[in-house]
C-alpha cells in the first residue's frame, strides 16, 4: 500500500468537497476575488501558526525526553514548504493593507483546541513503531537479564557483585547503561566511538558478565550476555560499567540501510521513533518493580565530532553517584 498516494486521494476528495460547498452555497459570492483571497490568506496564517505551536510543543517535549541536540537543518527541510505558504499569505494580507491578526484568531485557536481534545482522550487502535520496539525490548530482553528468576539467575545487580569479586574491580553504578545513538548506528564494540585524541577518556571492553541461560520460546538454554567496559582517564583510576546499545534501534538502522527491501518505511521519521522508544521504555522501566532504577538510557549524538561517548557516560555516572571517585578506590567485598 502506497500511503503517499492514499494521502493524495484523500486530499483531492477534500478539495472536491470544498469546491462543491463553495459553488453550492447561495451565501457565497465570487464578485470580489480579492476579498476571498484576503479571507483565505488570513485563515492559512491562523492554521499554520497553530500548527507551528503544536510542532514546537512536540519538538520541545521530545528534546526533553531524549536530551538530543536539535537538528535545525532537518527542521528547516521539513517546514520550508509551510514557511513559503505562510510568507505568501502574509504578503497577500500586507499588499491588501489588511491586519495579519484580528480578534477572530484567539476564538479560532480556542475552537481548534476544543475540537482537538477528543483526540487526546481517544485511545489509539494501533501501536506505533517506537512504542512497539520498546515493549519488545523490555519483555524480550530486559525482563530476562535484569531481575532474578529465583532459580538459575541471581539478577543483574548480583551478577555485577559476582563480577567485582572475581575481577577485583568496583562498579560505582550498578546499572545497565543503554546507549541511544542519534544515527541509530550500533557498533559491535563501543570502543569504535572513541576519539583519536588519547588525552580524552576512552572505552575498552572487559570480560563480559556471567552468561544468563534460559529456556525461551522453544529455544533451550538461550544465552544472554552483558558487556562490561572500563573508561580510561589520564592520571585517574579507570571506571567500570555495564553498557550496550539498544538492539532494536540497531535493527531499525539495518532496515533503513536496505530501504529497497522495505519501501513501506521510506517516509518514517526516525527521530520521532527514537523519541517514542525512549519515552515508552523509560515508562515501562519506572513501572516495573524488578527493573526500576537498574537501567539508564544515555543519548549520544554520534554525528557531533565534538562529543565523546566516554565523557558522556562519565557525566551520567557522576550525576547518579556524585561520590563515585571515592567509591572506585574502595576494595570490592
């Protein structure tokens, strides 16, 4: 199914419907085209301002959720047609010596908000891609490697304690750091995000935590494994942590690289998907008594050459455990 063609068909039907109402209405006269243009231009301005307010609110909320850097070039590319229409409508009003705003705008805006409210209350009959990936990631992975199963697996935190005792190291924060990259690219080793400047902190993989084996979905002894890393810093002790990328986003990245095989996904907004994924995953984790406070999402703009993943992880560790410098000097039990 070609969704773009479907939208064009629906748009054409709406235009046909509007034309039919215009020609069929006895109260509408076409004697003064300029008056019509002014009225239409004003309503276009009203609609685009309201749309801009909505999009800005969505963008601000998503930015707050993911802590991602705003991509102004992408924002301009997505909105330039709207800006051209907006500018053209403003020109019509100015040329006709008409006010851009009148007392009707506020009433128009209030009416729009009232008419839109049922959409908020209405439950969606479908789950979007980002939400679905978050649910699958939690139930298909995190729910297996974070809590204890009361039998073969002791749980993620205890697994780190065992690792500390065997390796003689200390994890200042016993959480699983899930790295969300802006490009969706997830390398097989996080050290690929290290900068060439060796004066900067850098990541190095260590021996993995103990394997978790479970019988899942007909697969006997399915193995789950979490990676341990240490962050080297000039003149200071290394910092140990458990970290990995979000595998569903890695899968999405591979899908988008092969768009020819997946034409249905040509027009998707990847940043919206990432935002939905992060928002839903945080929500699920916070509601889960088994996983709450045991996972930490870390957004990393891997397209920004000035950002260093090791520094971002260190800052997150410092945020979660301000006294981590003293903790890592204590011998593990």
